[in-house]
C-alpha cells in the first residue's frame, strides 16, 4: 500500500478524515490542491470535481474574489468570537432576500443551524416532537441522521435509528413520506398536540417536490399551529439567489443556511420570525422563555468575508440562468448516454444538481429511490472515481458549480459512458 494510503488508514477509521466516501483502502487518495472545478492529488493526478466539497464550493475552488477577501481579512485576525463588519453585512443581505429571516444568528455549520431551528421550535411551541421526511439529511444532529437511509422501512410515522447512539429519537421524531401530502396531513394532524415543527429540505436530496406539495405542507402547518422549518443548507443560494423560498414561492417560519453561502469556508446561520428568534436573546437568561445558543466560530470574519465575496459572484447577472442551463445539460447528457446503452434509469435533480437512479419506476420519495439497483449505483460511482471524476461513492448526488462548463460536463459524460460499458 502506498505511503499516503497507509498513513491515512493508520490514523482515520476507514482511512477517511471527515467521514463517508467508503472507499476500498487501495482506492484512497490524498488531495493536495484545487482550482475551479479541478482537484489534484499528491501523486499529481487530476480529477474533475462533481462533489465540490459536498456542494459547499458552488462558487468554485479558490475563486479569486474569495481568496482576495480571505487574504485581506487574515492579516487582521481570523476570529473575534464577536460581532464584526463582515457578519453584519452578511446578515443584512440575508435579511434583505429571505422573507423568513426577520432575525438571524450565526454558527459554524449547517448541522448546527438545523439543530438550533429544532431546539427553537420545541421551546417556542412547548412541544417535544419534530417531524422529518424519510431519507432527508438535516446535518449530523440526531434528527438529521435518523431515518436517513433506513433499510427496515418501518410503518410511518415510526423512525428508524439509522445511527447507533440516538435512542431518544424513537420518542421525539416522527417520519413521513416525502411528496405524499395526504399521509403528511394525517400524521401532522393526529400528532399536532405534541408536534413542535416540520423540518424539510424543499428539494429533498435530488428529489423535486410534486406540484402543490410544499404549499400543502405550509397550509397544514398553518392549520395545526406547527412551525415549518426549511433546511436550506443545500438549496440556499443554489436554486436561486433567494434559495428555495424564492424558487418555490413558499415561506417557512424558521430557516437554516450553510454550505454554498460560505464560498468553501465553514459557515452556518439560522433565522426566523422575530418573535421566535427573540427566544435566543441573552436578556432572557434564567427564564423559561430562553433558548441557549452560542458558537465560538459562528460569524467569524474569515468565513463571513468569504461569504460576502461569494454572494457578490452569485448576484451577477445570469448566474442562476447559467447554473440551471448547465444542470439541464448534464442531466440530458446522462439520459442520452443511458439510452445509448439501452439502460433504464431515472435522472433526477434540479438546478445544478443531478442523480442517476437505476430504476424503471418514477422516483418521488426515499422508498421509490431505494427500489433502484444500489449495487449498480455503487459500481457506477466507484467506476467514475477510478476514471478521475471526484465524487462521494457512498452517495449519488452530482454537484455543479459556477466553475463548470459544457466542456467539463462532456468530459465527465465520456467517462460515464466508459464506466457503463465496464459495469453493464
């Protein structure tokens, strides 16, 4: 085993520093640099990046405007753990474009942001339970990893404890099928007395909401007095500058941000209606109407300087038209290659996102996705990885960025074609 691989295996479980990937040990590589949508490992091999740091580098790697902003701030300190000019400007911009974010707080990741939204919902409503949609990922908090990729698929609304060490979720989390408005209405209505909030990815992974689904969930929450939480960690600044709120035209009560907002730097933020967000005010300490919230790295001037620079790129005319065009180009190209191989599969996604599901049936929720041939899906992802397409072989989501273009997509599609020939 090469020295770099052995060193990684000696210090990290499965040889991976930050989780997932699930690569065979002989396939582990160590990355050294990145630019645009290209990565290079320590052996000098070049990769087309279709992970983009799990979507956090929507602006591209080493974007000059971001590098300049971070370099300028680094000379003045990396963290004050306090209010600074960059975080203030960023918060004002989010408030300007996000109807849900009347007030905001910053943290260091999307995981924290979704966690705080759930905590706030429970406190504000004085109810203990949260509902999520099966197969959704809401960060590494306990609710986020429960019923994430269930294999036993229990009867709704019972959750499956996907991760060990999360026993409380059996009592405090309800699960509904995505895109099934009638079932969601039944579960929410029957449990409204204990249900604090519904948390959802408006675009769940790569599965788009059916017409009327988001609007229906909003109406049900209004009728039952249950708070609606949008996890926009992925969709924020990706589907539109105003995120899923703007793209789908549905406004939640609480909202979580992360990933693309930071221009590749660690960041998280959550916001909501002023009367809900007031519960994190430190003037309430000691009262029953106070929710503890603090983050050492939240809103640090490096990450928020990077975020302001990234948002400046996103605001440029034509950015989102371009991202959507490129997403359609990639999805259409994947479908064409599959057709040439006479392979039946579903290509799902929206905006600059795509996913291949090896199934003959339409995909509209977790269980319909699960019907796909996962063995072939895994072989595809490993095959692409071996052919110099960087992605997470444990997942199937492909991320595009501002740095991608049709030529990069064409190069990826050639490798997709070659991989299908090898595994078919």
